[in-house]
C-alpha cells in the first residue's frame, strides 16, 4: 500500500487512542504515506509527528456541510489505497464511501457500512465473556492487513514542548487533571481538595486542563493555601501537557482525555472512574497505571457510556465513596 487514510473525527481522547492504528500501520507498512482526518481543534496532536504525512481537518462548527463536501473532494483527489474509518457516524461514512479508495474498512454500525470493502462488529462492554479495549476494537479494522495484536497509542511532543515544561521539573511533582466534559465522569472538586490536602508537601502540584477548567482549578488552589500549587490549565498545549506528564511522579486523572495523553507518552497514571467503568474499554494503558473506583456495590453504576450533566440519583455516590487513602497509597507504591 502506498497511501492510507485514517478517519477519527470524535473527541481528543478518541483521536489519541486512534494513534495506535497509526503506529500499527506504520510498523507494517513503513514506506506507506499515512494521513489522518480529524475535526478542527484536534490537529495539534500531530504537530511534528514523525510519520504522519498530512492532517486533514474538518471544521464542524462553521459551514459544516459545505466543509464536509470540500473535504470529500480532497479525499477523492488523493486516491487512497486504503481508508480506515474508526467513526460510526454518517458523515465519516460518506467520506469513506465516496473516497474512491481501493479498500475501505469500518464498523458495521456506520450507516454507510454497506459500501465498505470490509466491516466489523463494534462491541462496548461484555461480548462472549470478554471485554475489549478501544485499541483492540480499532485493531479489528486493520488486522487483515497487519495482525491481531494492537499497538499502544503514542504521541510525539517536540523538543520545544519539553523545553517549555523544563522549568516546572526542578522538584518532584504530580499532575492533576481534575475536570471532564461530563460532570459524572469528573471527580468532584470538593473531593479533590480533601485528597490533595493529604498530599505530602514535598510534591509540587500542577493543575492541568483547558481554559474551561480554570475555575475548577482555582477552587482547588484557593482551598489548599499551604500547598505548592500552580494552575497550568489553559497555559499549555496538549503536547506540552503530555511533555510535563511524562516526568511526573504521578498523574491523577479522570476518565477523560488527560488519561489518554498520559498513556500516549507512557506516563505514570492513576485514573479515577466515577459513573463510568473500565470495562467499557477506555482505561489507562501506561506501563505504570492504576484504576481507582468505588468499592461499594452500586446498582446504578454505570449509569451511561459517556456520563451525565448531573447524577441521575442526586447523590453522586460513585464518586464520593472513593477513598482518598486509595489514591494516596498509589503514590508511594
């Protein structure tokens, strides 16, 4: 194969996990030119990527349909040998179906899957007594071109990204990404305060996230005046955040994109699962990674695949029943 296109137009975390497909295809076809198609906002993940040729970007927020049609024309002109569609939405299905690629692979849940050369089942949760991680689900689509063993996701922060974060690495530190797009995936800020209050003061604490997370980070910092806390939410790019996480003593994250950032640079990770569960297939994959969740048997958990804007039961027990000691003990393990 000479030219390959990988499509993943979902969220940051999904795109990071999709880099496992990029790794596998490059390992199997090192001479192939591999392009990646993402929605606008996620292209920065691939800045300086050593073997990704082009990033195709779909702007969904402005002139969505017009931009989709333009993108389809660009894809058709490229005459790809192989298109791998990791998304299950109609839009990505149309891109794939109209790509004129020699081979097309995707999931059978995509409305346009009848046009694919090969389509594969997509299961979340238990299937015949087993659970698949997202990278294993995605690997199904290219196994006939490679093998059944999935690579791990990987990102490549530049030397400039490591240089920018070097000033923060003079002392031992931990990184905390306290927020999530979904409220019930997010460990409550009050619980973060109680846990971090017990953190040994020899560790600096860096609070990571986007500009949307600054208020949450300020709440934590304001309630812990005796700790050395720096808010870096909104100050670092995704790859700069990954560069900082790489050398952290521990990265405390929720079931959200920072967890996958840590995985992609093989940084030590403690993932807190509240309303969602690791069995969905989105857990951490770093060499040193831990999962912390409630030990209580809650009939309402999990309450959904993506979380909710508020706890359906009104008590958020899946989060508040997590023991701070369980989080702290991991640091010295």
